[in-house]
C-alpha cells in the first residue's frame, strides 16, 4: 500500500534482509496545487478501491462522502488548494 509503508528503518531492514547494501534514502517534499477541490475529492473516492468499500457497507451514498471530503479538503488546504506531499525514495544495490 503506498500510504502504509512509510517508516524508514523497517524498510531499510527489509532491504538488508533481502540482500541489498549501499542503501541510500532521500525524503522528497513538494507541494501539489489542487485547482478544483471538488473534482479532486471525487477522484479520491471514485478513482480508488475505497468506492467498493463504501458501496459494500451501504447506508451512505458515495457522493455524500465526496461532498464531506471536499469540505474537509477546503478547510485544510483552501480552494483552490495547495497540499504538501512527501515521498521516501530508496536506492540500493543487491549483490548477486
């Protein structure tokens, strides 16, 4: 999962256990402009496996979730918005 594997030390340990060395880590930070928060919220819900969970659980129309998410995104990042992002980039060599 792209958002669940974020702790550097356990990832480094996994790489070492898999036979990698010369491990380098870079934390890359940037800001992403969100020109249309409502469309972004819709994409986060409808363009993601999350939509299946919402439908399976029932009781809430997906568009109500989109609307609630858009309100939360506007409150946090503005509209248009500017959202901070971060990636952890690893490079390593594996001896054969």
